């Protein structure tokens, strides 16, 4: 059986990055002035927390670290933090790496030493999209709106 080389679907990836940008901008409409926002995402069986932390701001790009944790998290299983680059001129958001890792490549040969999947970057961008969608559909901000 002949092994087929992974060929990235660029238009699908761009659509995912555009959708993620819109989702992030809905969650952080005040990106220029807000440094961090945390959301509680609730389902009938459990709760999770999603944190968006602005790491860098430039004229055409921003970098946001997005992490999540569960109400009942395991002490031995760490959830990955995603480093996301926002390209404001192109209205796209792309996962560039996971916390404490080097920048991701668009495609990897398989097998490889780092155990990356051939489409690891695509999967991480889809994973980000799922978390952002869950936050938009089932989440609420953890900030105090009124103080008295």
C-alpha cells in the first residue's frame, strides 16, 4: 500500500483562522485596552474556565495566550495553553505554538521525533475554534460588571 503525503488544505485553514479571529473579537471586543478576560463555561455535567490573556500588541498583530482548566482538573494532566497570533489587517487568528514549545510548522513528515501529527497545526486551530465556540455558546465572563 502506497503512503500518501499530507497536503494542507489552505482555503480550509484560512477559513478556520478567519472564523477564530471573529470569535476572539466577540470575546475580547476591547482588545486594545483589556489585558485578560476569563470566562466560565457551564454544561449540565461540569464547568470549565477559559482565559484569554493578551501577551503582545502591535499595530497589525496581537498575541493572545488562551488556556483552559476544568472545575475538577487532574493534578497530573496539564491542559495546553495555545499561543494565538491575531493578524488585524487580514482578520485572521492562527495558533502559532503551544506554551513552552517552539513554533509549529504547517505540516510534518510522519513519523517524526516530536510525535507531531502531519496536520497538527490544523487540528490545533480547529481545537481553538471548538473552545471559542463553546465559550460563546455556553460561557459567561467572570468579571464584576457593577460594584456597589
